[in-house]
């Protein structure tokens, strides 16, 4: 390995250590395989480990201060979920965001999110509704400050909270399988899509339907919102490939 390659490799390892260390502080899972899984998954979700990034099992184990056994269990689980791939003699690679995969995920999520908001409409409390409204206010503030990264985090929280308010554990578990991939795609393309004023307007429309106790209207508004998001992200991915 040349001196330049050694320096690049060290810099890459330093950034990886910094990014994972930040996440480690708020992952409270005591069981090591699950803790490793959630740390790596969160890093991938928030693009700290970007699509196409490669890393070694040994590197992750050293950074997480674990033996390789729990880390290997976590990596196998992530590979089973289609998030990473083992490449012989290169380690693991973060799978790219593919438009066809994303289309399939959105088709499923569109229906499930619609069901979630319809259920939530009949169960949501006044405080929970106010919380969703406050998230929209924070999103508007982020857009005024051109802070698209924070906007994306709030967008993810808005959808996650609606799913939580549906109070259906089985539905939540099914949606959770795909939610990280959707967040990763939104975050990955955020600077190559129109500024998401329209998304905030659609969030407001969803809240209006919930307030009116019209679950069917809320479901249709959510499904339309997801469908438009898929179109924008697909367009952005196409342009990024040119």
C-alpha cells in the first residue's frame, strides 16, 4: 500500500470512528449483538455510512469495543435485510439506493402508512395532535433556515409518530422493516429535489383530516403524499446517475 493509500485509509477509519462514537452514546441496548446492530443500522440510515462505503468487520469491532462475534451477528442480520453485502476480500459494502427497490418499498409503505394514519385518527389524543403540529412548525423553521438535514429528521419523526399513534404493534413492526430505507433515500436525495415546501403543506392537510376525525380522508392524503415523494426521489436518482 502506498503512503497516500495509507493516509486515506487512516482518514477514513478516523471518520468512521467519530461517526459511530456519536451514535454509541444514545443507543442504550445492553445486549451486544443488538447494540451493534442498532448502531450500524442508525449510521447507515443517517448516511454516516454512505451507499457504496466499504468497511471491515474487524474495524467495526474495534470501534465498538466488542469482540467480533456480536458484530458478526449484527452484520449478518443487516445483510439478511438487504442493507449491506459481503464482498470477498473487501469486507462489507453499504448497498446502493436502487430506484426499483425503492419503488417496491414505497408501494408497500404507501398502503401501510395510509392504514396507520386511519387508525391513528380514531385513537390520537389532544397532546399527540399538538405534538404533530409542533413538528410541522419546526419543519417550517428548518426550511426558512435552509437546514434540509434537520428537516429530514423531523420528517422521519412525523411519520414515525403517526405510526406509533396507530397503536398497532404488528403494523409498526412491518413498517419498521422499510422505514430506514425510506429515510435514507430521502436524506440521500434531499439536495437534488425541490425544496420540500409541498411536503409540509401535505403534512398540514393530513393533520386537518385527523382533526376532522375523517380517517378515510387522512388515509388518502397520506397515500398521495407518499406517491408524490416517490416520484420526486426517483427523478432525483435518475438525475444523479446522469
